[in-house]
C-alpha cells in the first residue's frame, strides 16, 4: 500500500513539474519570437553586424 501511495505522490509531483515546464517553454518561445521580430525590425538600419546576421 505504501508503494502505491508513493507512486501516486510522485506522479502528482511529476505532473505539476511537467505543467510548469510547459508554461516556461511557452514563455520562452514567446520571448524568442519577440526578439526575432526586434531583429527584423532593424533589418533596414544599415548596421553591418545586423546585416551580416540577417544574411546568414
């Protein structure tokens, strides 16, 4: 019986951790897209390093 309770407790903890990690993935994905858009907004600025990056 203790074994089953332990598995259920671990299962709940893992489920909670999984949910939090998925939320973090969503947040980081949105941040990445925001940063990519910022780079694209500066595509016409004429900064050589930006042009080099965008031409890769």
